[in-house]
C-alpha cells in the first residue's frame, strides 16, 4: 500500500473511502508488519483520524490471513 492512495472498505453501511497516510502501517492481529498485498474481500479493521470527508488511515489490521 502506497501513501496517497485511496483505500475503499466495504462496511456495514456501504463502501467507505480513506486516504492512506504516509505513516500508515498494515499489521496482523499480533502487531507484526504484513508485507503481502491486501486482497479484495479480505477482512481488515481500519484505524483512522480526521473528519468523515478527510479520513486518513493510520493503521490497518488484517484479521484473516491465509
């Protein structure tokens, strides 16, 4: 995942867009950095800052890794 890109996550209320911050980390449940690219349909938990229209991802926790 590259900073400046937009991430779209399917939530309970429909798709939600986030800007990827420069310090964003993708980690597993134990906090270890995930180097494999995220796949469509993969379960993740997104932690972000900012108001709805300006959300910036700080951390993505991958909940299901194969």
